[in-house]
C-alpha cells in the first residue's frame, strides 16, 4: 500500500528507506540522497523527512515515525507476500 511516511528526526536522525538505514538528517544527506529521491515529498534538515512509497507492511497513511530505530527494525522483519 502506498503510504505517506512522516519521519520525525530523533536526535537528528531518521530512517531512510532508499538507503535502508538510519541516517543523520543533515545537509549532506539531503543533498546527496533526498534531493534526487523519487520518494521525497519534503524535508526539513534536522526536523523531518516526508516520504511516499509502497510499503508492504499493514500501516495507515500517514505513517508517523517517531523513532528511527524502531522503524529500521520493523523494515528488516517485515513479511513479504509470496510470489
């Protein structure tokens, strides 16, 4: 399901789906990754990243992410539909 992911920075970090890791939400991240990412729907360095993508998990949109570590773990353990 396509969902809007509202990633609130915690200690200046967010979970990045593109890179599948927790990243500092700073100017370098925004310039090198967010600015060219098709999932990017808005970013404020150090505060939040608004991303829109097809998430296989059963979540609601918007999906509020307040702890990037919890989101990272959830993304690593998500279940995929059998092909």
